[in-house]
C-alpha cells in the first residue's frame, strides 16, 4: 500500500488497542491479502477471524490473530483516509466551478477528485469517466452502493462536449451495468441554459427514471458562474423566466412519477425557486430529502425546523435590549428575514439579517457557503451588529473555524469587535441559539 496504511490513532478500548497496535505502525495485509484501499480494508475486516500483518515502528513484523464479531470494527484510523492515492478528475467540464476560482487561494481548493470510493463514503459526485472494468467488478462484487453520479446529459456527443472527454459518452452503458449489478445511485444534472436544458433535460430525466428502482433520486441544479471565467466557455446564468421553465419541467416529471411509482424522484434546487420568485415546495414534497448536499430542499427543511422551534418559546423571558445579527448570502436573505421577523414578533428581541454580497466570486454567486470572512468584514465593519454575529457553519472549512479566504473566526471577531458564532444550518438549532443568547 505504499505506506498508505500508516496508523494515525487507535480508539480507546478497541480491538486494535487490545492487540497492541499503535500510532506509527503500518498495516501490511489482512488474512494474507494486500489492502488496496479503505473499501477493501472494510471488506476484509468484516470476517470473524483475522490475521493482521503489521510493521512496527522498530521495523519488526507482527502477525496478530483476532477473533471478533463479523460487524465489529478494529478501531484503527489511518493517516490517509483512503489508504490509497485519490483519483483526480480527468475532465475539463465547461461549467467546472473549480476552474472559476480566483487565484491565490489555498491549494486544496483547486484539487478535483473523481473517485468512486469517495462517492460511496462521503457522497462526492463522480462522472464515471475514469472508471475501469476492474473498478466496476469491485463495485458490484463488494456491493458498493449507493453511488452519486454526475450525469448532466445522456446525449453521448453532448456529454463528451460538456465534459471535454471522449470517454464521457458511455454514460448509458455504464449506468445499465451498475443497474444490472444491483447498484443504486443518486444523480445530478448541472443545467446550463441553451446547452443541456429544454428537450435535452427531458431526454435525460426520462432515461434516468427508466432505471428506477436503482435510481434513487435526481437533482437538477443551476450552473454556478463566478466572475473569474476568463478563457472559459461562454455560459449564461439562469434568470427568472428560464428558472420557471425548469421548475415546470421538474413538476411535470414529479407528477408522472408520483402517479406511477409513488415517489417524485426528481427535484429542482432551491436556487431555481428563489431566482424565479416562486414559493418553495412544502416540506413533505421533498420526501426523505435525498439531495440536501445539492441545495435541494434545504430551505423548506430549515423553515420547518425553525417553526417547530418556535413552538417551545412559551414562558421564556427575553432581554429585549440585546441585539443580535445574522450574516447570510443573497440567496437566503429574504427567506431568513421572514423567519427572523416572526421570531422578533414572538420574543420582542432585535435580531437583524445582514445580506453579504459576494465580492470575491462575483454577484452571481449568492449561496451562504461561499461567503468569505473578508467580504463580511468589509460590508459589516461600519454596521451596528450588537453583541453577537451569527454565521452559518457552511461558510467554514469542515472541522475548522476558517473561511474560504483563510480568515479565521477569531480574526473576524477581533476586527469587528463583535463575537462571531458559527451555527449549524438547522432551523431548530438557530432558534435554540437565539434563545440562549437572548434570555433575560
């Protein structure tokens, strides 16, 4: 495994700790088989009887016999989460957001993965263009399901053009093989006006729905365009009328599938409804919310959580002089203001919404998750923010209090002379946080 199997840490009271595995040890094999990656590792350790070959820090080789329950984990975590090198993207998609990033950001933001293992483990979307026959055999034999697949179109020539990859035209054959192997998948369509919308969108949705029940859901999302598109394909953004057309198409297919299959299966991203100036679908219309990570249903879910949280405010006394601010992106600002107005009316508090325009990426980028610390600072430095400024935690790097521009929450708090508090994107959690901050 080219030393990818180096142990980072071992859980307390785990099997790994019990048999003497320590950080710095290297896993060589399981039951005499070299471990290809983390998927293979999980598959191999599912046996009840194991023989681990471990290289210790001093170079000694240990053979460790283990007897355990079939589903029991060893409690070992590795330096490399994949136990292998990640597979990067070989496409040059005309709509790729990473190609539109400004220069001089941290290196990891420019990396494009297209790895089926990360798709299964973390829900990353993959195009299948770098999938080998051996990969397909492993996916089917080891039941690696569900996968998350970027389809965009099933027109072979159009997909090759959109992805700038001659291997991209095999998508129908690849999906059929996965279906025949009983692999399930979620799909996404990044929609570009005048390219894969209209009748092309209908063709794509119709074909994908024919793969049900292996098809679990489809997200239709608008292309994201930054101001950094020099020397890239000319693409248009969605406007109000074109967004309404997409919603009408999706509604048509939802009605048909609800009648035939009892499930809508295909969903439009929240951004289409906001751009069109149309009401969001009701909470129940998103069923089990299969495409939240694609911005599908987040706002309806958040609203339901927020309204449920308001039901528990009776009997709480609030400090009506305490001022709290919330920063968000343009996309959600009106939506958030309506919710917060209701909270203020119920509690007498003074909670304000501040819409942050995205100067780094450009006005067309409106989601809160791409707002930077620098933009917040420049736009709020002269505002009266009160005692606390709340921000959605999606503005930050996962597990760290760092914005996309590498400004930290602590630095922003100091510069604004206001406590900045990240809050989970959950309506109930926001109500709870506001209540804790506002108690008399």
